[in-house]
């Protein structure tokens, strides 16, 4: 007897949540966390950087360190993956998201940057770093409006839904997840 017998079901369910429920779960995850990993394409290797972020819906804002390898990578190639995961106590509580898309660097003083700085909570970091609180840092801000999000929540299996939920920015594009069977991935998409 196990505490969560539905975790043993194979193959894993692949049923997708309705779009509104997917989006609600993704937005909740993004709103209740503030650290993620920004993966960019470096000159020799991929770069994965832990970063502070703030979200507005599914849009994520990051302040890349000026002149950093990640900012230089974003200037060369805007394709990114941004990953967030919730704390967990084992497989039954695994929850996270990978956001894929083309990042935009917003310049200080532009309307998009001004809006982004109403979302990005720069003040706590400024206090910790001993910086002035009279104005936000006048540096580029990264905005990611994801084109695709892979949301993972193992608890969804309990209700017959796939633990991998695929969200697309195009609401007409349907998500589908792969069938998994105890560590092996079947070739067939559902």
C-alpha cells in the first residue's frame, strides 16, 4: 500500500486541462515565486543563470546585469528558455514551468520599460545592495512573452490529467504531451 497509488499508473495520463485552467495554474506559479533560471545561447555553451524575476500574467521580467554574458547572449540571440520550480518534498509535489520564446531587451525611458518597472520590484534588491531608492536602475530590462510553456504538476495525475501541460500563446494551437511509462518515453504523442 502506498500513500499515492495514482502515482503508479502507467502510462501516465496525457489529458490536457482546459486552457483557462492551464493559464491560471501557470500564472499562480509565476506570481508566487521570484527566482528562476534564464537559459540563453552563449558563444561556446548554453548559459543558465539564476535570476530574480517578476511576472505579469505569463509575461516575465528580468534585470540582466549590464555587460554580463547573459545580456550579451540576449543581444546576439533572443531565443531563451526560462525555468521556475516550486519547492517540493518528492515526486508527488513536483511543480514547475519552462517558458520558451524570444526575449526583448527594453531600453530605459521607453513606454514598455516604464510599464515593466511598475511590475518589477527593484526596491528590495536596491536596499540589500545598498543602492539609492529615489529612482529605478536605468538599465535594460528583459521581457519574455512566451510562445510556449511546458507546465509540470505531478498532482494533476490524481485527477486523470497529464502531469505535463503544454500551453501556447496562440490559443488555437492545441497542446499535447507524450506518454511516459515508468522512466521510458513512448514514441507516440497523444
